[in-house]
């Protein structure tokens, strides 16, 4: 017959007549009391969160924004920011600390600017600090005086490209303390500072839908020379399907001067789907499925638009055109009726973002202030978070 026991500890005290009395207390109760006390560096959450991290092309132009998402004023002297510049360490320790000051009202933001930032950034700051030693790649935490963690931006011990050359803004639905998830954030270009000092990021549902075509996209030139793209959009007809990230389309005769009239292979810009069998090599996992996913959409769509990449090359190494491929199932579509297939393939876990440069010419093509490329990274993070297809565990 099985049995169990509880270890007891005897505590001794004295009453007023100095007679000894004994109390038997189970050790399990003491253990519960001890474990109920949060430990140093444990995550406890709270109302003070990271809401934005801005790092300009000149990296000294940087600032971090905090927000009070609670219903009461916060005494900021009870908090500080830890920066971890020792990425790769299994048990990272803070290398720099920024101590806060003042009071932060509910729904308000608090901006910390680097001491070498430009005057435009400093003018928005509540605190200027020489200790904001973070170029956009190092994790940070908000801690209280007991070193308990209130919020994360990245994970200590790992390097991240959180905001290098970008304005990383927390999505409006994610404005609460939590462990870090890249999908909670979206990156804007650093061309303006409009986001600093407010909590007006787009909602996640709008971001999830990706970019949309506009009339202005059709007014831009598709090409400005035989090698340079102009970012314009042109309607094309289907030639034939190939694989998950390449399709052949027939271009209008108006582009003949650039050698584009007739049928041309278009490599979907910014994404890589798994490889099909070739040269004796087997298919990558989900290679055939990625092909079928793309081709099923292409074969049932009614209208196609290819858009070139403004400020970049018309073609890639193998001579294929580079493009954003838009499709619509409407009979007489308006520009907003098209959806970006490159983005949709990523979002469904059939591709990874290719080796494309963030910022630079990719910041020329925006929708709702966000570059197409950042929509791509957001779609990829969605697929990762949901373990879709090529992001299944074990692949």
C-alpha cells in the first residue's frame, strides 16, 4: 500500500510566563511562501512598457519611447532600463542602466534620447542620456528597484536587429507588458519622427492585410532604362506557371523599348520558396506544396499586375524580371481589389524573406507609411508564430 508524508518543522517561542510552546508547521507551507516571492530578474509585468525604438541612419540619432498603459500615474523613479550588450552569453547581465525620473500619466509617453542625437530628437525627449548605448541590435528590459522585469524588448543574451536604421513601433493591440515577440512590432522608415511621442501605430488587422495598389502606382514608369526600374505597375496576362516564386507573364507592347514586350519570366521579389527537385537533388521540404499553392492562385485569378522595384534593377542574376506580383479575382478590379501575392505566400508559410536590404531603395515603396519589405517581414513573423508549413517544428 502506498503512503505519503509531510515533513514538519518545529518552531519554538515563549509566552508571557516563559513557558515554552511549540508549533508544528509543514515545510511545504514555508516553501509556498518562499516561492510566492518574485525573484530577481523574473518577469512580473506592469503598466510601464516599451512602445517605440528609433535608430536613424546616423546611429547616434536614437531614442526609446516608453508608455504608461495603466490607469494610474507612475512614479518613474522606481524604474530603470537595462541594456544588454553581451549578446551570446547564456546568462546575460546588464551592461548599461538608464535611471528614469518624474511622473508619467496614464496613456502618455516618455522619451529618452541619446546625448549625441540631433536637436530634433532631443526636442521630443523627456530625458537625455549618455547611457542609451544601443544601436538597435541589443535587448533591453524595464526593471523595478528589485530588478524584477516589467517589460522586454528582445531577450537578454541574444542579438537582434530590433531597430537598426528603422523606427520600430509596437502594434496598438500589443500595448501591454509581455515577453518579447517580433510579431508585436512593425518597422517604419526613419524619414520622419511623427511616431515619437504618441501611440498611433496601425492596428494589426490593417497591417496583416499588407500593402495595396493605388492609382499612383499605375502612373509611375515601370522602367526608366533597360536596367533600372521605376516602381510602376502594369497589367499583364498569364503566360505559364513555373514554381513557387516564378511565373511567366506577357507584358504590353508599350514596354517594347525596354525589351519587355511579349512573354517574360518574373521572379517574385523579396521571397524564396523551397526548391523543387533539380540537377539530381531532391526537393526541399514543402517545395512541391509551395509551387502548388502559388500556381493554384495564379490559375484561378482573373487579373494580374506586375510592379517593378523603384530605384533597383529590372532583372536579377539569371535575367529574370524582378517584380511584385499582384492578383485579383474580380472581373473589373479597382487598384485596391488586388492583393500582393509575394506577401500572401510568405504569410502562409511557403517562403522566407530573401536577402534583401532593409531601408535604402526599399523605403521608396510604401503603403500607410510602411515599406513593402517590412510588410514581408511581418508576414514571415506571423508564419513563424503560427508554425505554418516550412516553419513547422523540426524543419
